[in-house]
C-alpha cells in the first residue's frame, strides 16, 4: 500500500518531512486531501490504464483521511475568511457529498463535471461557479439554507435554492415543473438567468455522462445509462418550453439549449 498512501516521491512514510505531513502541519490538510481525491478520481486510468485501480485506491485513501482527519490549522481560522469562495464551495460540497455515489463513481465526479461545463461555456462569475459546486447540497445532504447563507451568502443560496427539487412535491415531473416555475419567477437578468445556466450545466453534465457510460460500460451499468438518457431526452421538450420566451438567439442560454439538442440528436450507441 506504500505506493498508494506514502509514495516515495512524496518522501515516504518514515520521512518526517513527507509532503502531506508538512502540509497538514501548516493547516492545509483538508484542501490537500480534497484536491488529491478529486485528481485521482478524474484521472483514474487516464495516464496508465493498468493503474486505474491504484488511482481509485489513492482517491479513496485521501477521502478517508479527509473525513477522519482532525485538522487544526496553525494559521488562525480568521485568516481564511476571505479565501476564494469557489475553492471553499468545492471543499464544502465534497465533504457533504462524501460517501454518495454517481453511478459507480464517487459523487464528486458529477460536481466536478458540472463546474467543468460552466467553465467550458466561459463562466468566470464566482457566484455561479460556487453554485455549481453546491447545486445538490440542499437536495441530497443535510445542509440547510441558513447554513449556506452563513457560509456563502444570500445570492449563492438563492441560486442553489432555485435549482433544488422540493421533496415535498410528489413525482419527478411535478418537481421539475416547480423548479422551472421558480426560476422563471425570479428577476431574469440576475437570479433567473444565472439559475437556468446552473440548471442547464447540470443537465448537460448528466447527458454527457450517458455518452461516457455507454462507451465504457457493459451489462447493467450500460442499461442504466440507457434509461437515464431516455429520461432526459423525454424531459427536454418541457425544459425547453418552460423557457422558450426567455431564449434569445446568440445568447449563452441559447447556445446551451442548442448543445443539448445536439446531444439528443446525436445519440450515443445505446
């Protein structure tokens, strides 16, 4: 296991100056473990297919160390209060979704892909990127709106709330219709449009995951991709119709909808 948890190029387990020991001593253990867990999940098998299992074991080791670790920063917490909000959201979301799965991958994979989609469309607004990391914390974890307000502010919380299913409503179709209504009723040039951008990034990431799964998986895993792809394709007309009056040719929202249409017309081999 030394190649997984104490690789020699980091100094080795017996070296008191091993990189992770120094980083944790300086108070950056959480970010270091979170970043490495994400890195090894995303690149698993990409550099060397024969080491995919080892990469995933490394990701699991860093996640467990992060969850179980008692990190007490040497630098006072107050000095972190103005740290980059997007990085703080990433760490917060990865911790809150720890143990949850996205198919056969850790849920962190989906969060990373949603933010990656936002960045691909040129999004640099930290509020939107923060909401990308946090878009499922109200729906799928014990996080409360008040906690989000205290940690990330009202604007981020309102964005996340707009794309969150109301679990008191029965039926997926009704839940999605409620989300679309809440987005449409928001001030469009700020909260409404930004909420829709996050919603579309989430949908694009999910549909693209169907492509990836259809190419890489077999048997039951591939069948699940087929079902999800069909579900998203069936829902697309209602999603588009809900915002038809809002879509202006040439805008970012227009491009995102067009790219979704392309994904549904160029079906993966399912």
